[in-house]
């Protein structure tokens, strides 16, 4: 299996190179040169598999010669051994509503499903090449802890995560700073999340620094993250259909960077009988407006109760664009250029009709998010996190749709308190965090201060 850039400017690369590259060198995103087609017999067989066995079957078709079957099996086993539920991504029930719980990993958010695997992949490929990797990222909460949990203690990897000092929820801050492994470096930036993100961007666009210090990212544009997320769509379908290829399932997906729902779209393209993909956004509704009106246009970012979805430019959207435009990299490049110039992409009627056939979409306000959390709890006793509540609300017209639960409610207790007046019981990974020792360094919100801090730290560890 080879991978190409959505913008056409990269010679085909293998799976390992695609994973290590992250963002394609021409600024595009990497996509497989063709998608495997999963026929009815395979679907039937796969419906009997446990999560890890199924993950091996799905991923096998994408890794080419870069991993042997036993290497892949070992990586998958180790990645999901850290999950607290034997089914990894179990289906739960809230009254009539099916909930696909994706939050049983070490940081209680769905990002663990992909980042536990990505950390092990990085370690494996680095051991093979003898290289080192220094991961740098900025976080307002969820991604930082999942990224740290994915690479803590791994040889050949150092991770630097910047968070805005005092502006991350206490639980989310402790999820990062209580990790004491020597390769984990938490930096509390005296500034806002936007400052932290701007600094990271500045470091990545400094080519000398980037090459000399082998900077890497773990953001949601990495192909391996998408791949890992396709697995639970197959898994949920298998549990609900019993392997009957005529049985179709719909999914509602709380969406920010378009990674999770894109994985569902990919599963559908591979032949999984998906009836409907419900793309759920909060007030940051660029993707909902795209599906409704065929216009992708930027506005400002609003802060909401579902902060992991407070995004305007959805970094995986370009992958969908590639398929919408019939895998024509030239056409993708033209649209991306238009986006950079005008802050908007207009789609033809035919394109819009296709998008509207691929997704239904809904934007949910904070008030309706709280209302949904309250209603589901009153009627069924099931507590939704605010992100999951956005999905459930957007799927109101489709009671049969499976709603993806992207975080444990105990990570968002302020919203839970406001909605239902109690705290969600914390899973083991969130208990006692406030009493554990922490490790974190404070830095000024300046590119040079952070760059120097990273250089000094790396001089000590290498
Ligand atoms: C990241 C995240 C999302 C959004 O997922 P995307 O793949 O970015 O669309 C939704 N909910 C939670 C809790 C998240 O952490």
C-alpha cells in the first residue's frame, strides 16, 4: 500500500514513511492510493472478532510490507491493553439510544484509541531507523494528555506539550503534569491557548530548528490516527448486525477536526453498510453549514461547553475534499488556494448534492447541549459528556443511530453540574489526580523562550 498527498506533490510513500511524515511535505494530507474493498463474506467473519483481532484485520490492509502480521498484532495488543474495558469500545444503552463508548482508555477520551496505537507505531519505526523524534504540541485540554499517555516512557521520543498556565481545567492539567516519565516535558505558558498554538506554529515553520531537532507532531492529520478510528465503526456494526450484510447502521459523530467522522466515511467507502453519518457540531458550525449550503467559509471561533470541538478550520476536511473531487489532486490544490485567498470555498450544485448524500449535519447550542444532558439523565440515568450530548441532540430525528461517546463525563464536571446538579463518578484514571506529585515548567509566551527551553532540555537528555 502506497500513500499520496491530496495535493499531488509527493512521490508515493509506504505506510511507515506516511506515519513518520504526518503532514505531507507539500502541505497536503496523506491518503492511500486506493481503498481496499471489504466484501460481505469478510464483513460476516469480522463481525465475530474481538476488537484487537478486528483491528489487525482492518489495519493489515493498509500497512503493506512495513509491518509483518505478528508485528502488527503485537503493536495492537499492547496499544489496547491499557484500556479498562474488555471490549475496548463497548456499546452501551441509554434508554433506546445506543452509545458507542470510546472513553475507556488511559485519559478517558476517544483520542486514546488512536494515540495509544500511534505512540507504539512511532516507537517501532524509530527503533528500526535508529532515529529520534521530538514531539511538540499545544493543547487547551484533551489532546495533550492523550498524546502524553501515548508516548510516555518510550525510547527515542521526547514530548513537549504547551498549555496556557491556569487556563486548563484542573483535572486536565493534572492529567498531563502528573506524568513523571523523563521523556515528558510539560510547559505552562504565561499566556492564552492562542499564544501557545502560535508559538508551536512558529517553531515548526523555522526550517533549521525543525530539521536539526527532528520536530514531529501528533495532531489529527496523521494517517495512522484515522486508520485506528475506522476500527470501531466496523466493530459496532458487527455487534449490531450479527454479520448480516443487509443490516445498515447510522452513526452520530461529535465533530471538530473532522477526523472521527472521516474515519466513518472511509469505513463506508470500504464497504461497511452505513446508512447515515450524522455530523454533529456545536456553535462552531463551519462543517454543518458546508453540508447544508455547499459553502465552506470561515468565521471566528466561539468558546463552548464542548471545547474539544471549538474549531473552525477542520484539519481533516482536505481528505474528504479529495474524495469529493474524485481524487483529483489538482482540483484539491485549486480549492485550497481559494480557501487561503478568500477564506471560503464554494461548491457546485453537483458537489453539494454529493456532500449532502454523504452526511446529514446539525449544529447544537450550549443551551440545547445542557438540555440534552439533563433529558438523557432524567429519562435513562445515563450521563453524557457535553461533546457526546451534541451528537445525541443532532441525531434526535434518528433514534436508531449509534451515538459516539467521545469523552467520559467526569472530565467535564462543570457542565455535568450545570446540567444535572451532581458530579459524574470518576473512572480510576481520573481519581486522586489532585494529590499526586506533578512536574511542569513555566515559560514566557515567546517563541525564543520556548525554543531555548527545548534546546536546553534536549541537551540534558541526549
Ligand atoms: C477531539 C474530540 C472531538 C472531535 O473529534 P475530531 O476527530 O476532531 O472531529 C470530540 N470530542 C472529544 C471529547 C474530543 O476530544
